[in-house]
């Protein structure tokens, strides 16, 4: 299973106002493991950058002056994401900008929503945590994902962080090597955490049994629950 976690930075918030993409960052997951492969590109937008957007990502026009235009990098970008499920936070935003750029090159280009499988982690987060903040920063805090290096937004950095958040949110690990074969396969593909394995010769874990006084207090507590609620399901499950 191949997935590409994707993020973009733009000149402003509204694609309908002619705003453009200035950065694309992608990281690759295969079978829910980071491979170390990534795609990253800055892009010359041929327009001004809104002050609000500049405050968010810190990418100015002077830096972008010698960068390629989207039409020069489109083929390499499409090749990288080809056949992969896209993982994006607030997917309509990024897809809207990518579709607009692709349609400038080919007006008949299908929307990425129609040609590619897309998972929106914002929708996923809202379903798991309704009524709570579900920004990328909030999810990092909720799932204990380290984003200490994230002072300004950056597409590749955000994609790397989102990959960790997505794997944590969907119950997986990030880059754990599960065997010597896995470690060899991932050599040169980024740092992989090592699982700390317990020795097979370790002493068995000590089992602590409740004493008579604790059992008596437990039964009294169940009596209180049964009196208040009409039943104590813990007693019903014993048999």
C-alpha cells in the first residue's frame, strides 16, 4: 500500500482570486512506514504574495525569483504521486490549488479528487474528536508528535509532521524497523527507530493479588453501585 502525505504553501488563501502555489512537499509511506523518499519543490508564482500568507510561511518573492514555474515541475510531481493514496490535512484547499495549476497547463485535466484516492485528515480528526481543535498543531499536541522544529510553516516539514500524526491517529507506527530485513531495506532511507526488545531470559512479571481487606472494600463499592443504579454489571460478568 503506497501513500503520499502532501502539503502546499501558497501566495494567499483563495484560489478563486488567482492565488498560486509556491511550495509542494510530499513524503512517501509504503505499508504504513516512512520510506525516506520525498518530493519537494519551490515554485515561482508570477504574482505578489499576501502579507498574511508571508507571515505564515516566510517565503518571499526574492527567494522565489529563480525558482521554476509550475509547468516545468508538473510532470515530476504527477509521477511521484502516481498510483498513491494522497493524505492531506484540509484536502479541498490543497487539491483546489493543485487542480487550478494543472488546468492552466491542460484545461481537460481531471480533478485529483476524481483521479486519485484522497484521505482528508482534518475530516478524520473531526470525526474522532468532535468539537475540539483539529489544526495540525493541535493534533501534534494531542498525539504527542514532536513539532519543535516548526516555527514557520513549510510544506515538506508539515508533510513529515502530518505523516506522524496520521499514523498515530489511525493506530500505526511511523518508522519502526520490525526485523533485520526491514532495517536493511530501509538503510539510507532516513532514520528509523529501533524497537527495544525484552530479553527472553527475563524474570516473569510479578502478579499482585488483592488481599481480603481490598476484596471487602471492592464488594462494598459494588453494593453502592447496585443500590444507585439498580445493577452492578461487574458482578454479572463474573460468571
